């Protein structure tokens, strides 16, 4: 695979840093299975098999077909990774509670980038960074309506690599729900490398949803670094069904007393799909809670991966950490890999992890068929019931309906051998 990456020149005051980061990337290259955190997802091999070339040349955007969600919301529109527009008029936000979204410049990003040069994907993101956004939510402000990120991909993106970032700051006692909607109507084949930096201040609450709308033959890597202060709360839902390749990493620091983090994911992996959810939950203060519930349904030649680590510092007494991953395998030639980890240095904790995988319940299938339900529909009912269990704590009915429709759209199983 040929890499034709060009550094942005001209008036970019960070040209030297970009060149330095690109050189760090070139020394290490794309991650491969020799790295423990990439042992199940050999990115170097996957990209070589699917791309003869990768470049970051400027592409022409095509105006996307705007979708209507059917409910009131604020909006942020990205086209091919770059901020296109935003609309918060429905919220009637006063200036004292809100800082406008701006195209994310590299100097803003540098406040959040790790000093280490070990993460080659982060080095590449910084070197070739070409946009994103920064959103500041001021103290005490509680959003009445969800914020929807319409993440459109359009036009010819053949061999294109997109590197962008998102920075979201929730100040003290604020509250927001954000839905990131991926809509891929592009032609060609591209790879997107995204880094997200989220700070949740004291008493703030943040609900985040990632939902893929339609089938995508493209490749996505998403890394989120999230920090929580005292009494802060995070709920993160990941629904990537329909994407050919997706790896979603969450590095979460529970850095405040009584902070809480919950991660849920439900994926239906169709033919040749590859999905990985990777988490690193760090309990760094006492009386914190974390919860992870990850479910995958796999069909022919698909691969699902969950790597989940819970770290409990020695001062983090009264920790309550729960982790569960489940795989439902519908065909013999699919693969589900899981690697749960607990690293505990405190003695007054409640920590558990579990992982199961198996085939569809034949008795349940027989029960439904005996009542006149055709096998194809019966399988879909069982699969949907398996995945919908991760929706039970969602209070917003409109979001629940979006997720139910997402599952209806992507659960499409034709290849079961009798």
C-alpha cells in the first residue's frame, strides 16, 4: 500500500509540529497484531488488503441528501469530516450559557493531545488534521433538546484518508444529550481516523449515542478520551451495524468522587463486517461506578471483538465495576473474540466481568415456528430481542425509536444453514 500523505503548508503555524508527528508515524506505521491492544484487529494488514493507496488530497464535496429525524433537535453538520453548519436556534440559548461552535484549529486540539508519541494513529491525526469542532457548554445549562451531529460523507472519496477531531467541554452541573448520526452516501473507499476529547465537569451529565444509518463499505477508527470530575455522569451508546470496518476505543478516567460511566453497544455484523469495541476504564477516586454491556450478533465471515479493561487505583475504595460481553453466532465461519481484564489495587471493591458466546436458542426458534412464524422472521425476533436489551435504560422515547429502527434496518439474515 502506497501512502501519499502531504503536510498542509502555507501559513500553518504548526507546520513543524505536523512534520514531527508525521515522522513519528512513519517510524511505527499503522498498528498491527504485534501490539497487544491491536492483537485482534491488525489494522496494517486490513488496510493493505483493501487499499492500494491512501492519500489526504483535497476532495470535492457533494451536497448530501438531508435527512429528517422527525423530532426537535439542535444540529451540527459535518461533511467529509469538516464543519459545514450548526443550528441551535430551537434551544434559544443565551450567550452566558453557550460558546459557539468553531472549526477546530490545531492549536485548540493541542490542549488535549497526549505528550506521548507512542500512539501512531494520534500522531497521524495531528500531522494531517483537517477539521472538526469544539463545543463548550457553560455551567448550569441543561439542554432541552438533543444535539444531533449529522456526519455526512458524500462525493468521490476513493483512497481518501480523513483525520479530524471533536472537543466537547461540559462545565459544572450542565446536561446534554448528543446523537452522532453517520450517513455515508459517498463513492469510492475511504478511511476515517477520529479523535475525541470530552471533559465532564463536576455534577455534569452527558449522554452520547453513535448510530450508523445506512450500509457503508468504508473504514472507521474512533478514539475517545473522556475525563469525569466529582459527581459527573456519562452514558455512551454505540450502534455501528452496517459499517464494513469499525474500531471504537474509549479511554475513560473516573477522576472525581461519585462519578459514573456506562457503556452499551449492540451490533449486527453482516457478511465480512469487522467491529471492535475497546475500553479502558480507570477508577482513580473512591465511590465510583462503571458499567459495560456489549452485545454482538455475527453472521458469515464476520468478526466481532471486545477488549475491556477496568483499572482500580489503590485509593479507589468502594468501587463498583461491572463488565459483560455476549456474542450470538449464527454461522460456523464467524468469529467472536473477547478479552476482559481487571487490574485492582484496592481491597474494598465490587468488580465483576463475564463473557459468553453461543448459537441461537433452538428451543426458542422451535417455539416461534410452532406458532406459525416463518424461520427468517423468528430468527430476526430472537436477534432483535438479544440486542434490544441494551436499550432498557434509555428514557427518551424518540431516541429509542431511532435505535429500534436502526436494528430493524440492519438485521438481515439470509444465510442460515439447516
